[in-house]
C-alpha cells in the first residue's frame, strides 16, 4: 500500500509541474531539464529537485516556481543570483 501511495504522489507532482510550469517540460525550452527528484526521503534528508542547463546560453530562473499538492515554492536569490549557466546543475530544496 505504501508503494501505491508514493507512486500516486509522484504522478501528482509531475502532473502539477506540467500544468503549472509547462516551460520546464516542453520541447521549446529543452535546455533546462529535471535530472533528479528526491521525493519523500527519510527523516534526515530534505526533498529536492535537481535541474541541469543542457543549452549553450545562461537561463534566468527568476520567477520560477515549483508546485506540489501542498505548496507553491518560489526560487529565492540568496545573494549569488538566479542564473543557471550552461552545463550547470542546480539543486532546489
């Protein structure tokens, strides 16, 4: 039963991601890709999404948001900017 619940949550996450931020999943902006999702980790770790810029130009992540069934999270600049350079990974907690 636990596996079914986990699969349901993952499906809901990607459905909401597709509906609320289609630019992340569309072929028109294929330079930024979700490369890893840590969903419902054990109590010592946080959930996160990892993205990667496959393109050759920097991507401004200002205003990007992540949605799930509970929250809307806006990416925040902690003094280093929100530019994802070409061939660079970013981890969003």
